[in-house]
């Protein structure tokens, strides 16, 4: 009987460790990779709940030197192809461990078994939330964001920028009729995807849906985040412009995928908005849990100042749209980011 109890305790101890370790791996990606506060909190809460069941009596039963499992491994565990593979492997690890805890917990403590069953369902939900985040992962690796302005050479300018390494484009058009907007959005979407870049539509959720854009960017007066997500689906990106802490707080509550922060400098694109300067950059660094892009009057000449103030991503309009060589400007700005990261 004593041996049976010791065996049960060792099984529970091992799988509590396994589940908590797997959750920590996932949590680190949610925090530092996705920069998603909500998903990070879910992982942390699950780990803490498991910790309440990890009693000293279970830890004492541990017998690592005589555990045959410590010597076993599999070639697939020795190397991972990429970060998504790491996340998926650990999601499976947590789910399997929770199932073991649920079944053996029925012998140890039925309350524990019930708790682990509910946690397993939460991890399934977490997995579904992480799966459509491929676009967000792509956005996280794009420090430069082009917001277009109307011009006759729009397609050629955007293509030149894409050839320079640009990976994120927003189509912004306030005055053309809907037929024109739809036609241009369709062409831009195809062009961006040809270069494996993300394509976002400003304001118009209906056009984003029609052309199968990667997401939509909303201003403060546009539709709610909930409506945008309902129309676009869970896998698309939804961004929000912010010009002050109150608007940022709203975007955080809405769980925007990313936000714009600015205008940093005075700009004709936002002629009705006063420049917020570097102070808002510092505020975003301290308070924004999601990726954010400094925007407003930023170009290749003042980019270093913006980066020094704390911005790791910027959105630009005229710096690329009015450049004699959009491709060169993109390359120079991307190099500035790379140089700064290397120095840090």
C-alpha cells in the first residue's frame, strides 16, 4: 500500500512539473514574442493554480536517480524547426500532463481531478488563440510600417518599397469612391502578398474583408474593435490609432493587436492633431502591452532620435511615398533598426 501511494505521488509530482514547465515556455512566448498581456496572464494563472496542488508530500516522493524516464529521449525532442514548433510541442506536453493529473487525481483528490480537467479545457482554448497568431508574429518582425497616401504612382512606389525589404503596408485613402478604393486595395493586397508582406486597410473593414486583407487599422471614431473582429474573423489583425494615454487605455481594454502612437512630430497627414513628442513614446514603452508603432513626421533623418527615445517600430508616410528612391529609403531605415539592435 505504501509503495502504491509512493508511485501515485511520483506520477502526480512528475506531471505537475511537466505541466508547469510547459506553461512557462508558452508564457515566455506570449510575453516576449507576441507581447500579449492577456495570453501571458492566462499562462501565469494556470501555473499558479497548478502550484497550489503541488504539495510537499508529492515533492518528497520524487526519486530522480532511480527514474528510468530521465534517460529516455526521442530525436524529435532534441531539435525544433522553429518557434511555432516549440509552442505546439509544449501545448501538447501540457495537455497530456493535465490528462494524467486528471485521471490519477481521481484517486488522490477528486477536487484536483476536476480542477485539472477544467485547466485542460483552458489550454485547448489557449491553443486556439495562439494558432491564428501567425500574422501577429509576422508583424512583430516588421519594424517599418508604410501608410500610403494618394498618388498616381501608388503601386510602383509600394512595389519599390517592398523590393527594399518592407514587410507591412497600410492602404489609406479618404476621398476616392468605393469602386476605386476596392480596385486599388485588391491590387495592393496581391502585390504585398507577392512579396510576403502584410497588407492592412485603413478604416474600411468591408474593403478589408472583400480583398482578404491581413487586417484593418481603426481610428478613434471608427467602428468598435468587437465589430471589426466579428467581420474579419479571429485570425486577422486589428490595429488602433492613439494620441494620448486615455486612447491607449481604450485600445488596451479592447485588446488591439497593435497600436499607433503619435503624431510624434507635426505632420500634414494629421493636421488637426498636435505633436505629442518623445514623451508619449516613453509612456508607450512603460504602459503598452501590445506592439506599437511611433508615427507622425518620422523619416530617415530623425529616425535615430525616435529609436533613442524608446521606439522599436515606426510607421511612415511621406518618408517613403515622396522619396526619389523608396527602395533605398526603406533599406536605410531598416539598417538603422538593425544597427541599433546590434549596439544594444
